[in-house]
C-alpha cells in the first residue's frame, strides 16, 4: 500500500468523527492513534518474550528495563498483555484498558502520548461513544515496518499533517519540507565525504536539525547514508517547537533505535536544547518570514551578553523575519575545522540574500559568513515547491572545511527551471524536482563548475532539438548558418569579495543666498565646508574597486564640488542572485508584431463572417 492510499485509509476515520469533532480537531485523534498502531505493530512479534522477561526480572527484584529493551529488539517496550486488537475484546472497559495499555509503555514512548494530550481525546471519544469504533479502525490496519517502511510512514505523517494544516488554515510548511528538496540537500551535504560514503568504513557521524518537525530531514539523511555505506552510523539530534510534530519525530526515532534523548522540545532560538554541542552535519528548513518578537528579549540578551561567544555575535536581523537567526545558530554548532569541521544545508527565502543595507543586521551576517569563507554554494529552487508558499526559495550550503579549489569562492546554481508539473497539486505545491533534476544539480555542485543551457535556433527562428546543458569544460554546440544560440547561465562561480561593497556618503556644499559655500564657525567644523543635507547621496562601490578612482570616474564629472564623508563609510554585502542569471531578451521587431496583428485580425474577421452566415 503506497503512502497516499494508506493516508486516505487513515483519513477515513474522519467519517466517524464528523459531527462530534470540528474538522480542525481531527488530527488530535488521528495522529496519536496512527503512532500508537505503529508502535503496537513494531512490538507485536516480541510481546510474549517481553512479558515473560518482565515477570521473571520483577520477581527477581531486578530493574527490568535493560532486559526488556533487549528482548523487544527496540529502544522501547510495553509490559501490558493488551494490544489494540485485544482491546476490542472488552468493549465495555475499553477506556480503562486503553489507559492501562499506554501507561505500560517505556517512559520514552509514554511521553509521546502525553505530548499529544492523548488522554483528553480518549475521554472525549468515550463520552461520544466513538472510542471503540476508532480503536477498531486502527486495529485493522497493519503498520509494521515490513509492510510500511520508515520512509513511507514519514510520508504518511506528512500527508496527514498537510491535510490537517489546510483544514485549520495553518502553515503546513512549518512542519515539513518536500522530500525531493531534502534529497537534494542530503546529496550536496555528503558529496565531498568519501570516507563516510565508502562501503565498509565503520564511521560514526552526527547530524542535527534545529527545526526538526516530524524528523523528515534526519530520516532521509539516515536512509541516504545507509544506502551508500551500511557500516556507517548517523547519530541524530534535533529540536522541535510543536508538540505534535515533536511526538511524531520522537516515535520515528524510537523505531530507528536512535537515542530519543537527542530530540528536544522547545524554541531553539530562546532555549538551545543542545548547549555547546557541535555536529558534523546540519540540516534545517526554518519558517520563512516569521517574526521573532516572542523571543526577542532572550535573543537580544544573549547577543549583548555573549557577543561572538554566543550564537548571535555577527548581528541580528529585523524582527519580522527570524530565518537568519537559525543560520547563525547552525554556524555556532560547527565543529572547529581542526577537529574535522562541519557542513550545513539550510533552506531560506530570498530576503536573506539582499535585505538590509550596509551596516544592517542582515548585511553584517552576510559579511560574517562570506569574509569567513563559509558559503560553498547557493541553489535557487523552482517556485511552487513548498506546500504553504509559492515564493522563491534557496538552499545554502555552508562549510568550514572547504576543499582547496573552493576556498575563497561561492558557487551559485540557478535550478529554477529544473522542475516537472505534479499530477495533483498539494496545497501551494504544484511542481517537483525529478531524480534527473537532482542529479544534475548534484553533478554541477560536485564538479564545482560553471554551466549554461544552450538552445539552438535555425535561420527561421525555430528551435533545433532540446536545450543542452554545457559546462565550461564541454564543447558547446554551434549555430547553423544564419541561425543563433540562446545561452542561459545555470551555474556561476564568484569570489567572496564580489558580493561586498562600500557604501560611501557623497556630500555637496551648503550655499548661502549669494551662492557661496558656507563654512563652519565653531569647534572642529570651523573653517570647513558645511554639507547640504538635501543634496546628500550615497554610492555603493564594489570592494574590488579603488574608492578614490571610482569617485573620480563616476561622481566628480557630475558634481565637481562633491566630497566623501569618510567617517560615514560602511562595508556591506549582498548576493543579487537573480541579477547574475538575468538574460536580456531583445524585443521582437515591429515588422514581426505587425504581421502577427494582421494574422489575428484576419482570423477574427473570418470568424465574424461565419457567424453572419
């Protein structure tokens, strides 16, 4: 059964709830019951052995916990003789028995249902006379990992959460990221690490997601590494604000035999759940354009008290968008390069690329990551890729252990045209990246190459064949006689300093009524030209340019009396991604437009003639 069919089946429980529950509350029942059935199925085969071991070790006066986890073959267990199927045998006492069953789980698993506030729903269902019917529904589906693997189960949870979020008019994107985007990020994160990916190497690495959601990013990373090197072990860490998402993530980690103590609940920005811990790999899709006013006091206090010893030393973005705070948080979790370093993949919207002028918090953060040579690449994704927004999004790849050929450089890849239309839209998500698209971006990144998409047109302006992706090491196609080539850049490489500039303040003299410059009369300004604030202007001078030469070339010919107030000069950084991939399309000739208008007019007249007959 595929994940969509399975989620549709689980969703049919909503038919039972309709009338007694508002649509926006369906998830409060369906999500915890789905988790419960999943755990129920996982423990089914070892249940008799666990129960026997529980009796034996309890009678012997021993702590049964380590023995029970060994018998269960999992990091959790249940000591009740009941399961969902057996609960159906006593309809009159199903409420008390379901309570007892959940209480018999190991503490880590029991916490999951407390996060769901599941006991409240049990009472509500019992009062409505629905508890037996709902339990029966879930007891009749098999969610064992042999039937529904972890990857499928993750997709089921994501599909359900998306539906509940749509009904509740909430932001589904706060919970999860499309799987193909995660696959792309994971590909880029691991591509340079031969020691980890080489089969047989028994390496242990850590991975962290500060906005873990249901654990999708961590899961895909684990699956990728297992597929390439079954001997490698990836220890997963995360933090999640939403209780329901945290509960699902924790259940998933339990089944994967991960240490669930590594998954923490809470707001990452105000209460870092992993203290001074450092990680090998990090992935995140923080909320786009969400203000951080609720945690402003704590964030500003940390920035003021700790500076660069804390997480927010480089600067603070405007309160209306906290995504760059997550970027700084991840950077603070990087291992020192001498200890092996770290690599980060983070999804951001367009504003972190260019919002804020020189001296602003955003510009200072960009300045920090570029001057410290942390940015390896930025990949522009297609629009309409996420479930809750159609805006442009970008994957940033950062590292403090760049290969030698990447040091001092940033690669920009425009993958906005790499998409295929989905058969069925999911919320705002109408496009998806195919495996071929992901492979192409991975290859461009891995080869650290520039590339362009070249389309051949014949003399009549007709396209010849499919567009070809050509790297700077390939032989480009040639245009036919009187034809032309259309070149669209896809990947470009820049020096870090190419994104920097100095904002200079250009002053002009204040003139008196007679048109003569006004001089200062007091203090340091005595005898100096006074500036006219109404004529004040600024210029952004690229870091690669000499400021004096730029001023002489670009300003003085237009304002010979101008000067630079050097005390006001500020260094800024921005990454004008779209500007570097813009291709000018010359307008069609007037003759061509005129011919098209004549053809359209003739067509309209012909149709009118047919109507008149």
